């Protein structure tokens, strides 16, 4: 049924870069056979899932939205892909994304944009617009995303979906094509908080193949979500509203829905206080130094030899350096080039302390702001994004405008804490979905699910 629905709507939505028709049916038949043989299967066995193209899949192309990886089929599965297969989930295909997960609109995909199912003239968010649009258009009930600065939460917000960025280290990054390794996390996209929790339980856990993977034992997120459905679950919950993330510059309808949500929470017995996080003012600036610095290093591996395409220079000798330059010139799009240049500049001798060093100091200050806030409150709230889905082309010529859209989501990545976006209605002025962002201290992902399920 999902493959039929993809065939019917994906010419309009373009959530998928690759649909795995035959292998999905074979995987589903295998689960049916196990069930018929009396096997005890997990709660998600037989449930279809869409996979962001940043994740390595041994039976499907993995391009990360880039021409440079066109046609590349990895020899192995990302750990999260292995885990979803082992849990009996059925991969339906690979979803569209901004090239190498750089962007907030999916317009930077080398394979054309994804359209927001709520209004096909608008962006589905980014970089994981394909995963969120697939879930929102009922092409898949679940999807995998990756979130370096908001790429799960912001697309979830603007498509009326649920998206979760786990605590850094909670989910393996092995086989996730790296953007910025100190920020990247893989996580679930879904239509309900409980669905996200079930998928989170499949994904989390220690992976010896990822050197930053935590060795903690995680509580059941599904049980945490069920705890949130009990009457009175919000009574006495201490909520902090981040002053810096909900004021001037935000779309009026977004703020209106946010304030209504706060009023509802007070009525349900929660205690709300305003929290100030003065360093957040510098978060976007710090992120757009740290991310390009790490990305420029990570993307050095695309050298025309090991992965993807090779392009020879039009004239002159075929030295390895010139082949590499011609390949990278043809294979990388404009945003990727912009960030490589920004990153190598920020890391150059003589500028390192001024840019990268300062950005790392800001990162520490942001972590301290979170620590101080979480001494007083259980969760922090803000809108997930300052606006609803914008129109195609609106921010394409203005990188700063695109970057500023990430103001709400970036602090959680810089601090490594978990964050969730869940729907909080439609903005009155345009009828488009608005997201509520919930943040909790590091390793307290379960708290997001209890709170999110209570609010939902
Ligand atoms: N919009 C952010 C960026 O362009 C988010 C990226 C991400 O989370 N992958 O960097």
C-alpha cells in the first residue's frame, strides 16, 4: 500500500531519491514468514520506513543529495540501518536532502527540491525535507533523519510531523555520511510521539564502531511516552521558556500558537518561568564556523578516487591534483563549496584562534547557559522554527537569511542535548504547521517523550 501511495504522490512531492520496490516487498514477505512460523517479533516488525540518503545502505544508492556520490552503493549498512532491518522494519527507499545535509529547505539537493505536502509551492524544511515530507504525505509512517543543526526538527515542524534529535552519542553515527562530526546525530521522524519513541528504542545503544558512542543503558522511550498519557502527567512539571528563542523576528502566528500552548500547559498544572540564555545570541555565528570547519575536513575524502564520480580536466595534464579539482568542481554544489571555503579559511594558520577558537569558547558558554537553566527547570520550550514553511526561492540568494532560520535548533546541537519537535497547530495567517521544540538535559531523552506525549 505504501509503495502504491508513493507511486501516486511522489511525482508531486519528490520525497524519494530511490524507491526500493522489490526489496521492500521481499523484506515484508520475510517478516510475514517469520510471523507465520511463530517468531516473537518486535513492535515495529513489518512497518515500512524511509531512510535519509545520508545513511549508507548496502542495497541502495547513497548520495547524500550530491552529484559527487551519484550511483555509489556502499559495501555496508550504517549501524542504524542494520538495526532497523534487524527489528523487522521495511526500508522503502532513500529520501531527498540538501547536499551533504547543508541547508534548511532541501533546495540545495543536487537532484531537485522536495515539495511540502501541505503546499507544493513551499519548502519541506531541510536538510531532511525528504524524510519529513514522506511521513507527512503518508508515503511512510516512519523515517530516519540526521540532525546537525536542526535537520530533523525543523523539517518535522514545517510538515506537521514529530522529529527527535537524540543526545549526542546516544545513536550510532557509523555509516552516516559525516557533515560535522561533533554535532551530527541520527534520529526518528514520525507522525506521533509514541511512534518516534518506538523507533528511538530500536536506534539507541552503544556501537563500538563509533568512537563517540555512549555506553549508557537507555530506558525505554516507548514506556516514557506511555507515562505521559496518564492524567496529571503535566502537574508540577517545571518549564522554562527561552527568552532569546521566542521574540522579535518570529512570525506572529508562530508566537500565537506557542503562547496558546503555554497557556494550555499552565491550565494542565505545569509551572512556567522565563529563562534567559544570553550566549544563544552567538549560537548561529559559532555554529557557522564550527560546522564548515569540520565539514571541510570531512569532505576532503571525496577525492575522485575512492567514492563516486571522476571528472577529468578539459585540457592539460592528468595529474591527481587536477583530476581531484575537476571532480570536486563538477561534483559539489554552490552551498557545499561555500562552506568548504568558509571552513578552510576559519582553520587557516593565523585565523584559527580568532574564528574556530572563539567559536569553541561560545560553545562552552552555551553549554553553561543550558546547565544553569536545567538547574531550575525540567524542560525548555521554544518554537521549533521562527517561521512556517517559506516559498521556494525565498532565501536561496541570501545565505544569511537561510542560516538565521536555524536559530532555534542550533543551541541543542552545540550543547549535545536532546531535542524534539512536535506539532502545535497551524499558523492562523497561512494555515501551515507550527512546531513546538522541547529540550531536556543530556541523556534525559526519555523526558522528551513523557512531556511530548502529554502535550500531543
Ligand atoms: N540548516 C542547518 C545547516 O544548514 C542544519 C543542517 C543539519 O542539521 N544537517 O547547517
